[in-house]
């Protein structure tokens, strides 16, 4: 279907207009300034083909007055030719008539005319809104299915900026268009409806669960009410029975107790009369004893006063006798001592005084001489001590020097010098360090071999950078696989076949969309690898999926195998002669050459590694032995070198040792001289000490004799005083004896009176006790009698109360009463307290059960009904749960189908887009993403990313702009237009249709001349259909020559009128 002619009238400011669009592969350009009305032509095309994007009101002229009728007609002629030729006549014209009366809605009539010649129609079908068969829906279906020319379904007309809008479009809106063009919106709608149904089922399940829980609680409440009702009936019967039985037993007990108490009251009244008579006699005896006691206490008081006087007088006499005896004893001692001393004296009093004066002078002289001698001797002692210490130190040093001299001389004879020893140490240390370095290198090599062997035994041969990457992903809980864990060489492969994969065989595949890799190995996100077919093996590469993989790992292995295959298809990235070639350069092997993809090579490598490990262990042991021996020798030499240096220093101090011996001899001579002087002074000091002792003893003797002569003058007065005191002593002793005899007699009388008082007091107390005992007895018996009387009255009241309660119970619950009365009342074995307790318990239980609130008599029936409803709701919950599981499974299947479809379509789209962008020195990428908002609504975004080749950094979506009105971020306007046009081209190419034309409004408005030509050529080359381009720009001849027909739209605002002018192409 090829556009051949477009005519319209009554459209905006256009006069009746005809555009000749004929030509199967001839392109048409419609140009003109902005605002001239170029886009109106596309609106006419869309309107006549019933495009939902065209608003009919927009075709009406604004210069038409409100009272005028608007009439318009649009005809669009097609030639039945091209790739999509249909079963119909050669020419087909689609027409639209529009009429709008003032104040009335728009009336439309579509028609389709067919024939073998233009304007000679063989058949015309009209479609109106009121027609039963040929209505607008039928017209739309005929366009879609019969003529295959629906502009919306086949994206035949791209209105203003539509083809340029993808760069600035919101990613979600971009995805919507993409999904509509590829039919994904239907799958998406099915999935969303399934999601909604799943949510509704989940909500139904939640409500059902809530209902089950609520009804479960209701059943529990009804069960509790039933239990309460049954328990109430049980307590009502048991309580009443216990109550009545206890009352009957109490009635029997109280009657017997009443008879016993009345007999006891009569007996107690006789005992009270006897006790009162005995009490009167005892009170009379008590009064007599009190009078006798008063007389005895008076006599006792008089005797106490007299005795106190005698005691005081005897005490005074005793104190006076004691003082006289002490003074007599002192006088006799003094007189006796002085008499003895007087008989021992040989000198007269004058001789004693003269000897004392002479002795004092001699003592002064001796003391002065002793002090001088002591000072001199102390100085000599200090000097002698210093000399002795010096001599001892010198002697010790000389002995030490002699021993050390022999020792150091022997050491120097053995080791020669410290310099030679140091040379030996340096040589050994150098050898040990070299061996340690060698051991360290060998240990690292050994560790690498052991790690490699461990990985080989685990069938995991990994390089250091691979292990670094795997550790990196494990730390982030991301599943990652080395390439060799997913694929392997088949049995027919040779070892050299693995060499072609050296540039990629250490690749890491990870189950995420994006991450910053830890090193420069290939890191491939599995989520972005979308194979165009399932791949299990590549025979031409001798590759296959590794055996023994789990079901979850097989899809990853298929992606990895498909990914490897892409390098051998001759694309942008390819492997040739073992080198990876891409647009930026050439890359060699990732690691040193090893065979990791062949099981046979791994077994050979494992054997080699084991042999290398054994050999390396032996070499390391030998080196460790050599290091140990060298280290021991160095330690020994380091321990001795300081001693050698000390020996060398010691031998250079010979003069110092000689001077030390000479000084020792001098100090010994000085010490001997001091010792002789000291001995002389010590003899002199001993003589002076003996003289001082003799003088002190003589002086003491003279002083004692002088004191005796002084005391002799006092002897006469003391003899007279002694005689007088002895006379007084005899008189006082006689007087004291008389007083003591008197006191003894008085004490004897007083003791007898006190004994009688005590006896009388005891008798009165006994009478008081007897009277009080009688009083208590009377009170007790009276109280007992009163208690018995009160008890009798209480029993009478109790009996009345019991009988009353029994009558009430008989009237209230006759059945239970008769049941208890009919029982045989056994002999009472319970106490009254227990009977009352039982009675009260029965009464409380009965009354509580009788008066208990919230007891539902309909509880059994209510519980049965609630249980049936609970069972019904639980069955409904289980059914809903099964439905939810089915909905979840169906939703997951639809989601997988949706994601697979999107991935495949995006992959196809991306391959074309990247190819197109690369022709303009751009890198392009198309990706998609899904997310849920806060309201759990799922959104799909489609991203178009572009970057100039050679630029670094991550690619951003072309719609990214700076925020807050700022500039400087995002791509340029030309790049936006280029990415939009190429994305639109990729979309069109991805469609499984091949219509004969496409209309593109403002196709090249933002492109420079070079890109404009290249983009047009690319569209023409890829689409292979008639292009109708609308552009506001002026164009160079090179660009215009690509069109067979050209039209210019002009607008005269003074009339106003828009007009289309055809331009003739000259050869």
C-alpha cells in the first residue's frame, strides 16, 4: 500500500489542496517555515485513517465564525503495490466527510472506494456512526486487518516531535510505547491482571483468615459460655445439696447441745454460793495480820536509827587509830636508820666538808683532759677506717686484675681480634639473609602450588585474581562463577584447542545487573546476558556445558556458553589467533598460560603440582637446616665479640694496674702508723676513765656522811612525838571495842524483828492469793454460767434460723430438698465448725450459682451453631489459600514470560541501536528496569544511554538533565535528536511488518547537515519503504536530491491562508 495522492478542503486556513505523492520508492519532502501549517497535512492523513491521536476539532479553522457551518473533506489515495500488496483493486481511496452545524457536535462519514483506475471507482463503502454494519468500529477493523494501513497499529505516521521525543521522554512513557509496538502491553496487562487477581485473592485470604480467627474467638467465647452454663448447673445442685444436708445436721446437733447446757447451768449456781462463804472468812483473817505487821515495822525503824549512830561512831574511831599507828611506825623507822649510820662514820663533820671541796677541783681537771683525749682518738679512728676501706678496695681490684689479665690474654690468643670476628659475623648474616629470601620465595611458591592443588582436587583451578573476585562477591553475598565452573572442553578437544580462549577463560560471571569489579578480569553480569536461543554445546569450538551442574546453574552455564560464542561471530568484539580484538585495541591472555578447561589437562597439572610440592618441601627443609646452623653460629659470635672487645680494652690499661699496686703499698704503711698512734691514746683514755670512777665513788661517800650529820640534829623532837602517839593509840582501841559490842546486840534484835515481819507479810500474801483465787473462781463460774445461758439463747436463735432456711429451701428447690431428706442422716462425725463451714460453703456456692450473671441458658445451642460456622469459614479459608497458591504460580509464570519477552525484544533492539550509533561514533545501550512504588504499583522504565566513543565514565540516560533549572549536564540537543531517531529506527525495524510508507514530521529539525543526510540514508536503507518527510529547515542540494518530490507550505497571515506549492525537480 503506497500513498499516491492526498486531497483536502475545509481544513484550517487551507484552500482545497491536492498533493501528488505518487511513486513507489520515491521519497517526498514537505518543508516550510515554522507555523506555516505543515503538521496539518499529517493530521489530515491521520484523521482520514481514523487515528486516535488526531483531534477533529483541531482541523477546524479558527477564523470560521460561530454561526457558520463547518464542512470539510479529506481523501487519501493509495496504490495497491509494494511488499504489502493485498487482495484488492489497484487503487483504494479512503475519504472522510466532516459536517458541524452551529452549536452541534461534529458529524463524520468515512468511505472506502476501490477501482482499477483513479477516480473510476468500482465500489464505495460508507461508514457512519449510526449504521448497524458499517460503523466506525468496522472501519477501524478493515483498516487493520483488510488493508493493513492503520497508522496507530503499524506506526505509519509520526506526528510533531514524535520521532524526536524519545530522548526527552520519561523512561516509563518510553517503555509504554515500546511495549505497545511489540505487543508486550498485552502480556503486561495479563500479568498486571494476574497480579491484581492475586492481590484480590490475597486480600480475600486475609479477610477469610481474619474471619476464621474472629469466628475461632467467637467459638471460644461460646465454648466458654457453654462451660460456664454447665458449671453453673453443677454448682447450683451441689451447693444446694451441701447446704440442706449441713442445715439438717446442725439442727440435730443444736438440740442435743441445748439440753446438756441447761443441766450445767444449775450445777454452777451451787458452786458460786460455796465460794462466796469461803471468801468472807479469809478477808477477816487478813485484817488481823495487817495490824500485827504495823507494830513490827515500827520497832524495826527505831532499831535501825540506833544502829546507824553506833556504826558512824565506830568508823570514826577506826580511822583515828589507823592514822596514829602509821605515824608511830614512821618515827620508829627514822630513828633506827639514823642511829645505824652514825656508828659507821670515821671523819668529823669539818673533815668531811674540806674533803668535798678538794675532790671537786680534781674532778674538773680530770674531765677536761678526758674530753681532749677522746676527740683525738675519734679523729684517728675515722682516718684509720678510711685507710682500711681504701686498702680493701685496692686489694680487691688488684686480685680481679690478675684474674682478668689471664682470662683476656687467653681469649685474645684464641680469637685474635674483634675485627676478624665481626667480618665472620657479617659474612654469615649475609648468607642467612640470602637463604631466608630464597626460603620466602620458595614458601610463597609452595603456598601457591598448595592452593592450586587444593583447587585442582576440588576441581576448581582458579588464578589469584579470580580468587580475589570470588572473595569480593562472597563478601557481598552475590553468587559468582568462574567460566571453567560453567563450561568445559568436550572429549574431542585437544589441549591446544584451549589456547584460543586465553583472553576470556578467566572471566567471572555474577548473578547481578551491575557492580564495580575488584580487578581487571572480565566480570559479566548474568542478568544482562540474554541469549537469543538455548545453547548446550558449541561443537566447532569444542565447548559444552559442564557436566554435573545443578538445575539452578544450568541457565547460567547456557548464558556463559552463548556469551563465549559471541566472540567468534566476527562482530565488534572478536577473538582472532588467541587475541581479543575490539574497536579500542587488542588484548592478549588474561593470565599466564595454563590449561583449565580440559579434565585431562587438569589431571596432568595435578600430578605436576604434587611433584613440585614434594621437591619444594625438601628444598625448604634443607634451607631451614642451613639457616638454623648459620643463625646459631651468628648468635655464638655475637655473644663473644663484645667479650673480645672488652679483652682488647683491658690489655691497653696496663699502666693503670701498675699504679694501683704502688698506691696499695703506700696506703698500708699509712694505716700501720695510724694504728700505733691510736694504741697510745687508748691507753691514756683508759687511765683517765679509772681515775674518774674513783673520784665519783669518793665524792658519793663524803656526801652521804654530810647528810647523816645534818639529820642527827632532828632526833630529840621525834622521840617525844613517838611516846605521845602510843598513849593515844591505847585509849582509842579500848573505846572501839565497847562500841562494837553494842552494835552486835542491836543487830541480833533487829534480825528477829525482820524475820517476824517477813512471816507476817507472807501470811497476808497467802490470804490475798486465796481471796483472789476465790474471786476468780466465782467470776469464772459466773461467766461460765452466763456463757452457757448465752449459748442456750444463741442455739435457740440458730435453730429458728435453721428451720427458717430449711423451709425456704423446701419451697425454693423442693426436688433437691426431698432428695437430701430421703437420704439417711448418719451420726454426726463432723465438728460444729466444719458443719457451719460446709453450710456456708454450700450456701455461697448455691447463691453464687443462682445469682451468677451472664449465664446463657441457650449456650449449648449457640455453641453448636458457632462451631458449624467456624468449620464452614475454615473450609473457605483453605480453598482460598489453594487459589492464592495457584494465582501466585500463574503470576510468576506470566512474569517470567513478560521478562523473557522484554529481554529478547530489548536485546534485539539494543543490537540494532548499538550498530546504528556506532556508525555515528557513539556508544549506545538500551536497558530496562522494573520497580514498585509505595502503593505497590509496578512501573517499567526503558533507558536509552549514549556516549561518544572514547569517553569514560558510566553511560547515563539521554533524558538526564540538571535539576533546579541548571544546565551543564546531559547530552546535547543534536545528540538527543540522533539517539531518538536511531532508537525509533530500531523500534520500526524490530516490528514484524513491512508497510510501504512512513510519514515523519520534524524528522531532521535538530540535526546538522552531515548527520541529517546519514540518518536519512540509514532510514531509507533499513526501512526500504517510501519516506514522507516534513521539515521546517532549508536544505542543501545534496540532501534535497534524495527526494523525488518536494512541497513547500506557505502561510499568508494577512488573508489568512496556507498554501502548498509543488517544486519540480530538474535533472
